[in-house]
C-alpha cells in the first residue's frame, strides 16, 4: 500500500514548488516517498513473477526512473518530474508504472525503437497478423487497455511495406504501447500490487510477441 502522505502529497507539493531551493529543503520527503515507491514496486514484482518468471530478477530500486529532468533541450525548465515512474522488464518490451496524482497509469509494450528494430517488428506483425490480432483484439486485453496507443502514428504505410497490407494501420505505428488509467483510490488500496499484477498479466502475450524478433 502506498502512503498518500509520503508519495501523492509530496508530488502535489512538488508540482506547486518545482524549484531547487524547495526540493533541497524537503529532500527528506523525497527520499521517503521514493523508498515507499520502491517498496510498492518490489511487492508488484513479486506478484508479477508468478506469470513472468523473468520479472523476478528485476531490482525495484533500479527500475525507478530519476526524478531529475534533463532541461537542456526543453522549453520547460522545471528541474524535477512531478511523477514517479518504474520500468519493469528484461527485454525490449516490458511493463511501466506511472505514479502521479490524478494521472497514474499502468502501461506495457515497446517504445522508441531505432529504425532497424522498428522495421523488423513491423515485418513480424505483417507476417504473423493473425497471432498479433488475436492478442490485441482479445477480450482480456481490450477490457483493460482498449487498444494500442496511436501517438506519433504515420499518415502513410512505411517504405518497404505494401500499402494494401491487411495490417497497414498497425504498420503505421511507431510505438506499440497500451495504457490503462489508475485512480488515486486504486493506487492506495491494500491489495493494489495484486490487482495491478493481474492487469499486467493481460500484457504478457503482447510483450512476448513484441520481444520475439529480438531473441
């Protein structure tokens, strides 16, 4: 169970005071909140290892992203992220947990491949269309995640693929990611790790498919 005081309250206050002076003065709150998140992720990993044995070797501390933002090439110069994020996985495709007041979500899949890898994955989807559609059109997947994200989707089928390919709309995707919003109430429930693991389990077939070309 996450402590609302330790995590959500800290993130809300950080959003209002996103500067180095405030953060330094409240560094102990950040440390406490991060440890609370790490403990939550550790519980989540234990639950997830029941259906994905590779997850059992993931280090909860190392799975958490840094809270410090790289502002060198961004118009937004706020020095800190206002969320905690954790990447859980051992392959190209994996699972992601995003904790942010009112904006938390569970996600999985594969994001930002290089052009060579992306082409190989698109080939896999074109050649094994039925297997791919069985996963993303399956009831469990659709009930929890609806469909794949269409962020950055191309307007045309990429070069090297037939524009009339039955999988054309999927071949236009640059990322193969599914997300499921999580309320603050769900996040703070005592059995949240168990419930979240059950949801992530619906992503296991997708991740297995997405990782196959790179094994």
